[in-house]
C-alpha cells in the first residue's frame, strides 16, 4: 500500500439475510457524510443490494467500472469523488466458476485498492453469502473483517465454517484483523 493507509473493511458471512448489505450502505453513509471520510464501496454480491440502496439514495457517485471488471481486469477508477460506489454486476456470477484464479483476482483487487488508497480513506466491501472466490478474494486483501449475524440457532451453527476460512486466510493476510461478530436483526 501507499504511505496513506486506507482501511479496507469487508463484511462477510456465509449466511444470507444477516444484514451485510444494510450495514455496508449505512456505514458508508456514516463514513462519508458524518465523518467526512473519502469513501469507496465495492459491491461483490451479485444480488446487488448495496448497489441498489446506494444508487437509489443519489448520495454517492457511481464508478466508471463494475465490480467484475475490478476482479477480472484490474480496472481502476478514473474518478475521485468523495463517495463512490463500484456497482455489482451480472459478471460476478461467472467469476465463481474460476476457483483456480483466487490469486489472480486477489492481485487485481489489491492493485485497484493500491491506486484508490492515494485518494480514499476507507473502502467498504460487501460480499456474497458463499465462501466462493469473491468472498475469499475480498478477505485476502482486507485490513478488517466484520461478520453480521442473526441471533438464531441456524446462523450460530453456520458461523464455524466462516471462522475456519478466516483462520486459513489469516495465514495469507497476516495484517487482517477480524473484528468479530455483530449481532443484527
């Protein structure tokens, strides 16, 4: 990374419907509007819930690149507004089939984040509810990971696999800090 230290917060959980996208949207607003941080959001979830919420609010600028292009092509931003969204797109689902390209996609995402770190204070990444290439790639480049969780038995039972994946990925990304579970809903 550059001399400026951009925080990269990844929201991850292997269960859907736990509030990842809601938290991403609300926290992005808070960072940009209340804290005055230059905020970049990357929506890696093909359901695009963060993208929908942020676009409909008309408070952020939509980037000139899509999330799948960031991973597959290392396409970087050529805009530097204080609050920017890299939208989810249908191309994200095609990336799942390329499990052998974890390193390639992580390298591309790291390049994009490196170039963005010159301008942005924080990047918040929404992930899909599967431990696939998109979620793993995001965790590999994260400075921080937070996992929203519902307080029900199914969600609690399913969190073990996420902990195992984070433990393994911590071997690759030694600087990543797992912030823990955030009870939600």
